[in-house]
C-alpha cells in the first residue's frame, strides 16, 4: 500500500535511546525536540546512578530476581531491559544465566539462585503467596521481607517504556538506600510526568504509582 513501516525494539538503554531518536526523526521537528529532551534526561539519570553503582564491589551487590508471573513461574533473564536496569541500579540479576524475557523456571531453580531481593511485576496480585509457603520461606529475599511490587504508571516501569528513566532511580534507591538519599522518587515522578507525559500528577497519584498497587475502584 506504500505506507512506510518501521519496527522498533530494544533490550538495553542504548537501543532504547535509538528508538526515541528514530521516532523523533520520523515525527519531525517537535518530535525530535521531545526525543532529544528525553534522551538527555535518561543519560543524566543513568550517569548519576552508575557513577555510584559502578564503584560498588560485586560482593556488596544484592542478587535480584524479577518475577513476571507466578503461575506458571516466569522470570526475566539476561539480554533484556530488566537485566539492564538491575545492573545499572547496582544489583546482580539472579537469573542472568537464562537469556530472554518471561522464561518459565522451576522452584528448584529459584532455591538454587537464592535471591536477596525479589521484585514482582505490579500486575501480580497474589504475591503474598510467595511469603506464605514453606518452599518460598527458604529463599533469602522472603526471609528478609524483600518482596517488592514494581511501580506501574502509564506503563509498567520495569518493562519496555519511557518510564525506564524512573525505574533506574527507583531501583537504585531500593537496592542501595544509603547511597541514594538524594533521590526523591515522588518528586522525580511528578516532574517526569509533567515534562514528558503532559500530566500533572498529585502526590497521592505518584505514591500510588510507586507502590505498584492497583487504584481503589469507586463503587
């Protein structure tokens, strides 16, 4: 039909920036200005975070497991944006030996990895099951109470979207709170949504997004 088609995908931050650059070029002057602004913001936040985390000794970096679903049990391994933000934020992807997104694994494999922190995708509403079974209670993250719901805003922060720029800041403060006392994630979220999504978030809305919990529906 003569309609131009462009396929975009990314698994790391350089590829994410390239997706924005291509999209900006396609959309013209205003689109390019917006993409340039986003790329500059992402670069500055990546530098701010990795300037700190790159100097953290490997033995002080927690093993992080990102769970995509509980039934079946699926995780995110290497060669993914999840692996990229875990590493940038000063963690070690417990599932790095497996390549790709949403890979099904056994409970035995989880016990072998024994992650220090488990981050669950926000649309997993029965994450309490992790805490309340004998199998999961053998995992270090469960014993430490380190089961965290990932923020969920315009899109899931932990997956493939613009809010990766917020994800790296949230994750860095989660994994190394003593090293990132300067990050006010509520303030940063409100500013990001205003600048890039043209929406004025209230403080309550920002906290709800960061909690990774669904909003209460009106009766």
